[in-house]
């Protein structure tokens, strides 16, 4: 009987440990990052030569903000879809394997397993926050490789400038037919013949059949926001006709693999938002022909990290966001230069 209190104590403390997660980030995970990763993945800082040392690939592993932030490296409670875990478990000869082959052996099985458990338990950091980014004069907020700095759902302005060359404006009479809704059609800029189309306030009435109404202006549509509409795979055929489409938002629609495959003809696409759709790896593979794609949002889809790695092999500039890091919905009057037509 004497031992009972100890047993109870033991049980209580192990329950507590479970509630908090059995892996301690600061004691067990951080040392791995420090030994094998931070050399290349440290918060931007001035090196010994006074030059700015930037984290490789924009990946920062010495601050909580870096690990949890914009890059979407970790999906809490789901190691298998976390880019960080995928990167350390790729085959040793895969060029995306971390740490890179030239830096020695892969992490040990035990180290990888610890990281997996830590993520699967919810990726808690305790009180650790890590390095603070210091303002460094040479640091530019928007790195030109687009990997550092603020995420923007906006396509590159020069892409739009080039696309509108020689494009004649749609006749005002045709544009007037959109006045009744459900689509809001505006010019992307004062001088531009290209159009931005959204469903402002009518999202729940817009379905596949209604997309046919966009056919007369299809070749002029540069931005299309169909988020939270009733559009599904069938409607994507119409979208496939939009050869100047740069920015497409399909978030939270019923679009799936077949619909996404129909977008392979939209060669100018720079930003594609598939958050909360039914897209999986098959649909993602069909996007490999979209060499201009810069941003792809796949949070809450069935897409796996392995499929993303494959897609990125073919589209070097692509940034894939797997976490809850979404662009603002396309604003009407963005940049103060849009005008209603
Ligand atoms: C010798 C330098 C070096 C070391 C050490 C290193 N990395 Fe990297 N890492 C890179 C480079 C370079 C890239 C960018 C690759 C690219 O953009 O194609 C990168 C990219 C990444 C990415 C992004 C991959 C993606 O899916 O976008 C992750 C995650 C990552 N590293 C994690 C790690 C982890 C975890 C470690 C330690 C176990 C580590 N790295 C060690 C150089 C390094």
C-alpha cells in the first residue's frame, strides 16, 4: 500500500506529459535544427563580411515565426503533409532532400521520428520564440525570388502589361449586358482592355451554367474570382477558354481533379487558389504545363506533399502554400486604379 501514492503520482504526471505532448521542442527538436539546418536556414542577418546572409529558400528554422509562418512548413498534427517533414524523409539522392546530400548523412531515423511525433502531437513550442528578425538596412521586404516577404495573391504587373498588348477593348454594349449581375466586371486598370470578374455578393447563386455568360469576354478576362460559388468541374471547361487568365480563385468550390485538369490551357496563370476544394494529386499533376504559375494554394485539399515536390520540379518559380496562409480576396478598386465600367 505504501507505493500507491507514487503510482498515482506517476500516472498523473504521465497524463500531463501526454496532454502537453511527449516531445519537448526546445530540448529535443531545436538541437537537431541547430546542428543540421540553421547554418542555411537562419533569420536574415549580417554575416562576418558585413553582407546580408539570407535564409536559403526563404526557410527560417531558428524562430517560431519562421517555422510556423508564411512558408507553411508545418501542418500541425499532420507530419506527412508537412513540407519540413517531407524534406527530411526524401530519399538521400533526391536533390530536395534536407539537409542537402553534400552536407552529409540524412537525419537519423530516431531524429526523423522525433520530429514526426512532435508535429503529430501538435507542434508546440512551449515558451520558445527564438530569434527576432532585426531590421537590416540591406534587407528588402520583397525579395525578387518572391520567397521572402509578404505574400501577395496579386500577379506580376508586367505580366498584365504584356498580355494586354494589341488587345482591343470589349464593346461597351457587351459590357453593359453584365450590369444586371450576377458577375461584377471591371477593367484591371484605367487604360486596360483586360477585365477582372468577380461575383460580389452573388457567390451562392453562380453555378456552372452561368459561366457560359462569360464566353463573349472570355479572352479578355485576366482575373476571375469564383470563390465560394457553386461552380464545379463542368464549369472549368469555360474557364479553360480564358487564355489571358492570370489570377484564378476557386477556393471553397466543388471543383476537383477533372476541373483542374481543364485549366491546363490557361498558360498565363500566375496565381491559382484551390483552398478547400476536392483537388488531389491527379489534378495537381495536370498543372505541370502551367510554366508561369507562381502561387498555388492547396490548404485543406487532398493534395500530398510528395505531389507538390513533383510539381515544383517542373515549375521552378512556384510557391505552394499548404497552410492557412491565403491571399486577400481580390479587392475591387485595388491599387486605387480600378474603375467600374
Ligand atoms: C547547406 C545548406 C542547407 C542545409 C544545411 C539545410 N538546408 Fe534546407 N534548403 C537549402 C536550400 C538551398 C533550399 C532551397 C531549395 C530550393 O529553393 O529549391 C532549402 C529548402 C528547404 C525547405 C523548403 C523545401 C520546400 O518544400 O520548399 C525546407 C523545409 C528545408 N530546407 C528544411 C531543412 C531542414 C529541416 C534542414 C535540417 C535538417 C535543412 N533544410 C538543412 C539548404 C540547406
